[in-house]
């Protein structure tokens, strides 16, 4: 039976052996590791994860693919190396799936829910210890500053990049050309690793998580305005923290935001 990708679900199935192997390497998989995979599709990445010795929980929203996956991986399911759950990952309680076990998130995620995936898993009380995701190249570059760094221009931050760096260390692993997928998307993709995931930033600095994000959103409220105008603070608040009073939100590092938040929250 032929199953065509659904555009409405953002399905672009990865065919590149090289890219699949790079994802596995970036995932630092040890035998017995618990891996949560979002949208296994036809199981190309699932097979690689099994071969690496991982125990996998695969969440698939498209019920057309469930029977295909169950047939393809019947042995692994019987051996309890793989569990397939039909569900929408954004509506799924992660604790109900993994319990209190340590897990890694490794997936080729639909482009259109990239931001929602980051928010859900990084802000979860039960965070993955590591994430390896295949996302749009441009998004990965914005998160890591990869393109800007290579062109020797100052790295500009965004709400997205700061929202990831506050929880872990993002690293641009590799570009994956659009021809590596079926169907081919309109843009190239990239493998992004987020390692050392935790909420230590908030704990050790005694910063309220929700208040911190509200502060950042307010700082980025109007791109044309200076940071002091968006935050409605005096120049002195910035200068005492050795921040340029003429800076905009995108000019500040995570460390700068930490210093400001400790001063005004």
C-alpha cells in the first residue's frame, strides 16, 4: 500500500542515510537509552535508533502509518524495544508516557510546530536530557547564530534563541539539503542538538521562570525601540550592568538578561 505524505501534517520523510547517521551520532545514544520520537513516519529514523540500541516510544498522529509501523517493527514491539502511540504530541502528557524515566527527544519534527515543540519540552517539568531535531535551516541558524558567526557579523538574539539557551546549549550539527526528503520541502533543513538541558539557570540565579519570559517578550515588544523604552527603565539600570543604554533587545546576551532580571524583577 502506498502512503503519500500529508502536507497538512507537515510530513517530509527523510531518506538520506548520511543525515540519519548524523542524527544518531548527535544523539549520543547508549544501549538502553529511552528515546522519544515524534512523527516516525515510515520508520527510517526509528530503524536507526533501534540499531543503536535505544528503547523507543514513537508518537504518531497519522493513523494511516500505525499499521505500517506495527508490521515493519513487529519483532521490536514484541521485544518491548519499541512502543508506538497514536496521538498528537502537543496534546500529550509526557509524564504519562515516560513516567519519571530519563529520556532523549530525537525527531524529524514538522516545521509548522517547531516553536511549540521547543516550548512544550523545554518548559516541561520532565525535560529531556538532550534533544536532536531536524528543523528548517534558517531557524537553526537563528538559534545558534551559525550564519551570522560565519559571516563575522555581530550575533543577534531573538526570543526563540534566548528561550532555548536559557535551558540548554544549542549546537548546529549539519545542513540537510531539501532533496534529502520525500516530498522535498521548499527550503533546506538542519540538524540541531540541544544538550545539557535543565532549569538550573532559574534555580541557581533565583529567577522566576514566567517573569523572566515576560520580561524578554516586553523587551522585544517593539523592534524599533531601544530596550530602555520597551522595558520602561532608566539608562542607569543598564549602565550599572555594563549594558549600552542605546542597545536594543536583540543586542543582549543571555547573561545580560540575567543581570537585568535580577535587578528589576
